[in-house]
């Protein structure tokens, strides 16, 4: 049983040229390798975002829902950022 599948894709000219360039300069052995590597990076990014959402955003949301007094207003956020920016200069 095959572990690969052949697909036909259409790319914008600039991206197709970039793929071909990566092969022609020897960074990759084939166009398929370029596309596979790009998809691996995309999957890794998706996993990182999902982990961040679950481990940080979800926990912060749960904490805020449990204790709404922890909330800050947009004006408070802007004031904190302005103060940090002023300290940095």
C-alpha cells in the first residue's frame, strides 16, 4: 500500500518561482520536498497556537471567569503600556 498520494496544485507565479529556486540552488532535492517542508512548518505553527490557546489563553479565561474583579479595562491596558513605553525611553 502506498504511503504517499500525488496531488496537482496551482501556485501563484512568485511562490512557484521560489519553490523552483530552492531546488535549483540545492536547498531541496525536489519541488515536493519544498512543499512538504512548508506544510510541516505550518502544522508545527498550528500545534504551537493550539498549545498556547489551551495552556495560557484558556487558563487566563477560566481565572477571569472565576474572579471577574481581575479584569482590566482597555484604558487601563493603554495606561500600563504607555507607562512601560515611557520607562523604556
